[in-house]
């Protein structure tokens, strides 16, 4: 474990970029062989805007990396934060708890709030209006959302008391799992259900991308599914019956145009409608 942490403490930016490129390429190939939906959408045309938004996320994260590093250094030097209340905790448990708690504060919390606060929903809407959820959807976020998520990551590092090594390890794991559960792949139903008791699976997250409530407002988890099960936000819908997008923003041509997506948060608020059978599935 110490060797892993030593690597992530000083992980070069090039290595982080290679992790992104490798996982993106890996799942791109996998979803081409074992697709959940084999509808013939123009994959590269669809990917263009998503990859441009990915670039804006990278720019935001690298531009603000200084603050993340300084925050992690400060909490470590001053032994501040929840995990520093337990100085004798074994290293492996320290790391596991750190990753688990950062997944809650830095991912589950902002995601939940984005669905409950109207202006935040309009920013997060860019992620949900994708009419064909696949590997490129994983990092389809408006720059304002990237800033919001970064703030919550900083908050998590500050409150939990995490060193930069654990933060970088979490972000690498988060990148992998986010691409895994957005990829256009389908696990065997029994395996997907079994894994969903611990981690967020493709089937679990596809439910979250259904175009109508109450499914849109469910399954907020990033890596671990424990938070959805603990707070009652877990829902299940058969993957074959999922319809992607947001029903109140139905123009799928505009929903894959970069310039339109940048302006989307500033449109009039429109709440997704409720599936008539939503509470019965």
C-alpha cells in the first residue's frame, strides 16, 4: 500500500492523462463488441461535443490543481480532518475510509444537490441531455459543473483530512468507474445486480439516465452504491426499458452540439415529467 501511495503522491500529469486515454480507449473498444444498445447512431459525431467538454473539464482541473495540493498539504501538516482523529488506524483502513468518504462528499453530495436545486440542475442538465449514453458521456460536464465538483472535492479533502496521495488515487479510481458505469455495455443481469450492492454498475447508473422521474432522481453514486442504499435514493429499472435524455429537452440534434450545450444552463428551467408507471417499476 505504501508503494501505491508513494506513486500517487507524485504522479506526473502525463501519467494522469495516459490513464484517461487508456480507459477511454479500452471501454470504447469494449462497448463496440458488447453493446447494451446497438442502435446505429453516428458515434464520432456524437462524441465530438462530449470530448470537447471533456477538454474543458481537464482545463478546469489542471488550472485549480494548486489549490487541491495546498489543501491536502495543509490538512496533513496540521493533522486536521476526520481521519486524523484516529492516528493509530492501520494504513489500509485509512486509505479505504478516505476513498469511501471522499466518494460521499466529493461525488454523491454535489450530484444529489444538482438534482434538487434548480440552478444547479440546469448546469448538470448538460450531462443528462445526452441522447446516447456511452463512454464519452462520462466526462460530458459543463465547465460550471466542473468548478462545482472541484469545490466539493476540496471540501472533502479539508473535512476528511486526506493527503494528496489518497486524493490522486481516488481520482484515478473515480475516472475508471465513471467510464465503466457510463459505457454502452451490459453485464449479465445477475452479475450487475450482485455487484451493485458494492459498486455503481452500468445497469444501476443507466437507470439514473432514464428520461423521466423518478428514475432521473436516483442512483447518484459514483464509485460506491452504499450511499444510495443508505439514503434511500436507489432505484431499479430494466436496462432494456431505459430511454436516455431528458424528456423536457427533446431536441437531440441540439443536444449533441457543443455551442448549444454551453448555453443550455441559461435556458428556462424545465423539470422532467414523471413516468406514469414510475413508482410501480
